[in-house]
RNA sequence: GUGGCUGUAGCUCAAUGGUAGAGCUCCGGUUUGUGGUACCGGCUGUUGCGGGUUCGAGCCCCGUCAGCCACCCCA
């Protein structure tokens, strides 16, 4: 029996990596004053069909009919859930809301490296503020999030765009608003398709390909100026690149949209997001009308990227090492002293140390090997000399003797060994 | 959903159509209180699954499932 296609078993070493990832996510979000929430994993399929998500994501819905004849779907993203929750109770919270979520999402697609059917996503949203300052806060958060893994502007770039610019463009060319979605889809695919095909698709709009191309390539994008100067003041200008070619696939985006791309290798987008000022009103039939901006980051692509960037990999490895399953291994050199070893281990554990010892009689050499492979920093040898014990640093094999009653004090003084 | 490549031990891989092997991991040991190297020993396979061709298939053919890559799209 194997897991279903696109689903993964997380063995302890896999889970440790995920914990590291989630730890950085939470840490960064909190540094920006965000609070964590969660919603149901299973939702009514209507939540995703109802004039919001739209686009390709509907074809990837992991949906079915439940025993109560309800059309349901595992969430492909959390934004609709967030929008529903906020619309329902936003009056209970001061604005703007700074909310984040770490949750499992599902999309029924053919799996590939960095793309699974079940994945973990970090979502961060700021609701109740439509200013460029809010946009900048979110882009800055995304940049710091990626930097928290040891990634630099040599490793990734945030491509910034604004759908408003495209709406203006369409206005100038006399295209009615209702066709904007269809048009943005052409822009979205433009950089991946041959020019002839794009040109052909533009015919119904009466827009020449050259006009589109020069618009995408123009240097100044007035609608992004406030956002860029804000990022400049934060010292983050080097992490972003204005690029009108980015429009994003989701239908509910209204203004600024952005995507984080890896600069090396052929990984897909690491993160993506944008402004969705009408989603809450749409989902609540107007009862709640809050502007919002947010982004999502997936676990799979980020883990792949960390593997490819040496500095990020090194940082991850040292973090994992510091989080080793065992800090102190108690070596029982004389089996008759086991009761003393048991008492000591419980005492150390109550002080917060991660402690292990052999459950049965074992050769001392083997015990040291076990201590080593468990990642222990210290070994405490309990033997015939009890109540004197030996404390040994595994890394440099330095060993000293001390009375058992002095052990806790000794550990206090060497607190730096306690990696947490 | 479309196309291409691949499927042998837990992992990485061998095996001109003729009795399925190696390394690593794991477990045990190298005379009984000190660990990452060395040495010795041990365990593990319906060769992904199902058919077909053949005296004989891990190898050839068909199907199927899974994985990888590209497309699609996105985290």
C-alpha cells in the first residue's frame, strides 16, 4: 500500500523539515503583527464557484458529493474561507486585520516535482486597508519571509504588477469592462506562447500586438510608484521588479498582483498574491465590504528551493541539528544503577531537557553510538562511581566528573548547550 | 487532461533471452565502562501488477498502475 498519487507520507526527517518551514513562517508573520487563524479543510463547492476563485482552479477542485447529497470540495486555497470568516465577524476586530494561516490545501492535478495534490500553504492577508502602504507591508512581509530561510535577492525576485494599469489600458482601447477577464488571460499566457497565437487572440479586441508589447515593456508604471517608493524606504527595492506581464490566474484580483520567482533553476513561482478588494462584498452579498490583499506560499517549492541554495540549506541543517530529538543521553554503565538513572532522567526532563537512555542492558560503546545518532550534545554516564557522574560533550569528547547533585547547576552554566 | 522516459532488496544500482547480485542502511559481533573510520557475520526480493511470445523472460511484445520530465497551470 502506498499513499495516493500526489499525497505524501511524512516520516520524522520529512516532518522535521516541515516544522522548520512552518516555524519560519510563523516567526516572520508574528514579527509583522499577524495573528493565526484556521478554517475548515472541507467546504461547500459553491464557495469556490460563486463568482470568485474562478479560472483554472475550478477544474482542479478536489470535490465530491457527501452522504448528505451536498456538493463539497477540499479547499484548493484558503482565501475564500478567510473572506467568508472575515465577512461574518469583521466588526469584532479593529482594522486593519492582519491574519495568517498555515494549512493543508488540495488540488486535483497531475503531480510533478514541487506540485502535489495535497500541500501545505502559508497564507497571509491584510484586510481593511486599500492603501499602497498596505500593499508595501505585504510585499515586505513576503520578502522577509523568504529571507528568513537564508535566501537573498540573488536567489529570488518579486515581480510586481497592477491590474488597474490593464483596466486603464482596456479603457483607452475602448474595450468594455466585462471582457477584462478574458483579456487578462491572454496577457497571462503571452510570455509562454508564440507571438502569432497572442496576435490571433487579440483580434476580437481590436488591439494590435505591438500596442500590448510596448505597454508591457514600458519603464514607468505610475500606479506602482507609491508602492515602490515605500519599499525603497524600507531598503527592499532590490528585491522587486515591476512587470506588467504578471496578472495572475485567479479571477478575484483587482489591483496590485505579485509573484515570487526563483532566479536559478526552473522552479515555478514560489509565492503569489494580490489585492482582492471586492471578494468580501461578493461573498457576503454586500454586507461586508472590506478591501484586502494577501499572498500564499507553498511548502513543496520552497523546500526544493532551499535544497538548491547552499546558504539556505546550511541554515536549515543547523536549525535541524539544534532541534535534535535528544539533547542529553544517559549512559547506564552499571545496570544496578538504573534506578538512579531513571530518577535523573525524569528530573532533567522536568527541567525541559530532551533526554533518552537505553531501555535495556546495553554495551557502553553501543550506548554512545545511540547518543551520537540521536543528535545528543551531552552524555551523562551513570556507573559504579555514583553519586559521582561523568558528563561528556559528544562533539569534542571532553569529559568531566561531578557530583550528581551539582549536575543541574552545571547544566545551567552550560545553558548554551541546550539548543532550543 | 496530452506526450516522452523509467519501474530489480528499505535506499542507490548491476545482471550477452539461460540458477537474481553488489554497495549503503539496518541488526549482531570484534572477550564484557566510552561513540562517527576499520574488520567479521546476518536479514530482506512474488524483478510494480496482469497477460502474451519462447524449451526458457528481470531482459522481447501488449495492457495497467506508479514515478520522473515536458505541456497545462500553479504553491
